[in-house]
C-alpha cells in the first residue's frame, strides 16, 4: 500500500501567504458575466485560504485528503520539478446550482463549486466539501 505524504505548510503557501497550488478560475459563462459574482468570489478566495491554514493546524491530514479528493493522489509533486502543477478551483454557473456539492474532475485536477461560492460563507463550503469528500470515501485507495 502506498503511504501518504506529509504536506508541509511551505509546500502549500507562498512566502506572501497565498496558496501555491490552487488557481481560482471562472467557467466560460462566468467569464462573460463576471461582474455579478466577482466580489463574492474574491471574498471566497480569501476565506478559502484562511480555511486551508486553519484546517492544516487542526487536522494534519486535511491537505493530503483534499489533494487526493481533487487529483486522485494524496501527493503534491515537487514544486521545482513541476512548477506548472495546480488544482483548478472553478466558480461554475453553467453547470451548478447554488446548493450543489463541490464536484471534482481528477483527470483535470479541477474542483468545481457554484459561481456564487455559497455566498462566500466558508462554513457552508466547509460542510459541502466535507460531505462530498465523505461520499467519495476511499474510492482512490489501492487496497
């Protein structure tokens, strides 16, 4: 059985406190209608970064579980060897209603959330994310 990677804070955050491997994007529909949700999404990005910082302190396995949920692997590649690696967090209006759970596409390293980003309510997002991760269970285990 493969082990889990201990993911250190410097692997997750840049020196200025930004998430190193998360890219926030909008789907095509969103890009053409971005004024509607821009402020909510900006607030969500800040709160999401704070959530990751807090969760890493509270639960050392959180980030490996999150990475595995989004990519199918609990490992982050070496940043120096793979500088273009990222998980795309997409604000999606064309496919998702506001109350949908986050959806992942592991082949693309993508997690999609509703365009309104749960109105930047990080507690709602945290609950939706935990539910989605729990429903996936151990689907990626190689046992």
